[in-house]
C-alpha cells in the first residue's frame, strides 16, 4: 500500500486538525482530538494527522499510486484553505 508523509512546520497544527475535521465530518468518517486525527476517505484511503507545538505530521495511505496523488492534492488544498490568512504552509510530500 502506497504511503505519503509530510512534516509541515506550523504552530497551528491543532487548530488545523480541528477545522479540517469539522469540515469533513459531514461527509467522511472522522475521529479527532486536539492533537490527533484519523480521516477515512471511503474506500480510497486513510489520512492520519498529529500536531506538535511546531509542526503538523500528516500521512496518507491508499491502495494505489494514482489515488495517493489525488488524496495528497485534496488534503493539501484543504489544509491551505483552513490555514490562517497570514500563514503560508510549506507542504512537501515524501513517499
């Protein structure tokens, strides 16, 4: 199963998890706390997140590379949208 990971420097990881999970909880299976999240994209894959004081760790696991690329884009675009207006997220996926 392909896996992709990103370590995103941000002091707002917990806030990003909270906003993103509330947004997705209407459509997806979502479990989250102040510092951890698990989002299930139906049969496509799973996204795990963990917030530390200075970074947000994100990992995505899917069944194939094409879906992995799609979910990287979906997660990244949503994180950027949920970030504060004055915060720029540097997201580099490693797989």
